């Protein structure tokens, strides 16, 4: 009898001390270390142009990367029931307020980009609220869908379903106004919109609401593009680059209406493609790339994949892409196995945030879609984006402890 009590306590202790998904932690850490290395390699020209110390970007990225890794590790040790709700709601509310008040902050407190205030200046660094808000937004959707949407009947009228989802559409429209109009960042709106739609699919909503959503989204996207001349110019520049290939498979009469001869091809994408071509299969070697020397702008941020490909080649790029997709796959695996519906939707949203941002950036630098200024998760230089994605991964690692705990309980039941 005494022996049985000891065994029960021992098993319970094992359940309470389960590990997080540390292979996922190691994979993410590898990408972060890669970003630190290339923050030095790709900024050789930039530091000379601005007169910085040669280790300026390296030191900053290393500092943020180490903090991000420690943040992931710390979160992985905490019970998600004591962490996820507090962090998720705090991020959603606080950074929503920060984004809303940014347009009225004095110029000394904000940093502008493209004519809009996107960063808040703090002692020693700048903060991009939208990077952290994305995580809070994902949690808000996961939490509220669980409470009000998932358990509702699938077959209800379109009007009733629209009323059910109205609070989320209103919230999203406010976010669109703040991010797309005030901050002029359409790429982030597209990313959040795709996450919203996919989470609605997993929240068991009917097909008809997605047809309506698709029409509204298409009209809204066209309206946002027409409302900003720089977006129209970007579309024209992209079309000037891809029109030959598209028009070659269309009827001959279409060329008369669709061909644009006046606009030049976007030089950024041209240099990006040249950089990837120069890399070949095995690259020119780390720090030996040529296009980063004043030709490829934003080489350590928006065009980091092009800069990396020139130096490590197609083989190196495929390794990085493989690591990225393994990370996403492991998050999907956690999402599929966890029983808590809030955790299920949240981990699914984080995986979508990573893969959509990666695809938007990679498609943009290769000319497949117009360029959007979205950072490559784990790889682009930037403190806000790095810390935000590390925080999201820390929350996912915390949730993975619940999955492991549930697996232990299942094994325990089977053994009985």
C-alpha cells in the first residue's frame, strides 16, 4: 500500500514537471543565431554609409537575440494556464492603445516611415507596436471565438451569422483604419486578415459567410490601394516587371489594354533577383556578396533572404526554408494535439503568422507579388519583430507542456 502511494506521487511529479517541445526551441534558436551572423555580414556597406561602428547592427541583433532566446526559455517553464491569458490580453489592449495614440504623439517620440508614424522612440531603441499587437490580436480571436463562436450552430441564417461575427469585423475594421490608413502598412493588414479568416474556418463557420467576406475583403483591398498613390505606383511597377510573362498566355487583344510601357521595372526586385542569381548553388561565401554594396537596399531587413542567398546559395536557402517549415510543422502538431480550444486556435494563429509573413516576403523579393515591408520571422534585423516572435514562440512552448502532460496521462490510463 505504501509502495503504491509512492508510485502515484512519483507519476504525479513527472506529470507536473513535463518538458516543453525543446526541439522546437533549438530550431528557432538556430535561426536566431543565423540572423545574428548575417546582421554583421550583410551590413558592411550600411555601416560605412551611415558612419556606424562596424559591429553596430551585430551587437544590437545579438543583444536582442539573446534576450529573445532567454524569453522563450523562461516562458517554456511556466504553466500556460498562468501565462497565456494574462500575456495575450495585455498585448492586445496595451498595444492597441499605443497604435491608436501614435498619430498624436509629438515628433520627438515617434519615428516615421513612408510618411507614417510606425515606431515609438524609447531610450536606446525604437518600439513597433504592431509587431506585439499581432500576437495579442491572435489571442483575442482565439479566446473570444471559444466563448461565443465555436459552440454556435453551423447552419444558421446569414443575417444571424453576420450579427454573431459583427464584433470581430468591427474590431478588424478599426485595426485596418489604424494600420492601413494611419500607419500606411497594408502588408500587416493582409496578414491579420488571412489569420482572421483561417481561424473562422477552424471555428466551424459556414461557407456562405466566407463568400460574403471574400467579396467585402476584395472591395476593401481595392479601396485601400486606390486611396494611396504610392500603392498604385507599386502595383504599376510590379506589373511592368511581370506583364510580359502574363500577357504571353492571354489573348492578343488584351495587350492593347494591359501593357504598360512608361514605367521602369522596380530596381529593388531586379537587384534582389540578381543577388539570388549570383549566389548560384553554393553562394559566394559569407560576407562576400556584391549586391549588398549599395545596390540591394534594406538588405538586412526586407531583402534579407536575397542577401543571404547570394552568400550561402540555393543550398543554404533551402536549409533555412526547411528549418522554417519544420518549425511551422511542429507548431501545427502542437495545435492539433492540444485539447484546450483556446490554445488550439492560438497556436494555429502563431503558425499562420510565421508562414504567411515568410511567404509574403519571399514572393515579394522574387517579383511574384508586389513588395510589402514585412520582416522575415527570426531572420530579419529588428528588435521589435525579433522580441515579438520570440514571445509568441515562448507562449507556444508553454502550451506544448500541456500537450506532453496530456500524453503522459493517456499513457497512464493505457497502462492501467
